[in-house]
């Protein structure tokens, strides 16, 4: 567990504040009608992958001893977004979006675990 404490010594409060801000942004981008100027990679699935990858990193840094719980909560959050999108006239729910969310969570967690391992070797 020493490795978890040593990686990026930023206060938990800062990580949690960043996570809260990211959740607000992802929620807004997911539920509000977006114009052509909206930030995007050009493909909806990579938007999900990158957004949830960032959320995974922030959540796992916010709760370093509860990574799996944090990731499960984010997957539920992704499912909730899909359900809420089904009630909007300009969005629709897709199972593939939830799959992209899950892949993003795994990607973010994998990158974080790799970074922690490299940091511990320093």
C-alpha cells in the first residue's frame, strides 16, 4: 500500500474536487443538446472512452483503497446517463456507449496502475 500513498502526493480533497467537476462536465455533455462547436474527438465512442478514462483516474486517486468500488460506481453512473438520455428528445441510449464507458474505465485504471508502478520504482 506504500505505493498508493507515494503516487502524486496531491491532497485527496483536490482529487475529489477535480472528480466532482469532471462529473458535472460529463453529465452536461451527455444530457444537454450539443451544437457543432461541442468538444469531441469526432467519434462518439472515443469521447466515452476518454471521458470515462479520465473519470477512472480521478476516482481511483480520490479513493486509493477503494478503486474497484469507485470504478463500479462510475459504471453505474454511465448506465444512469444512458437511461436519462432515453428520456430526452435529442439523445438516445446505446449499449455500445456503456461498453465504451467500461472500456474507458479499464483504460484509465490500467494507466493509473502502470503510473503507480513506475512511480514506486523511482
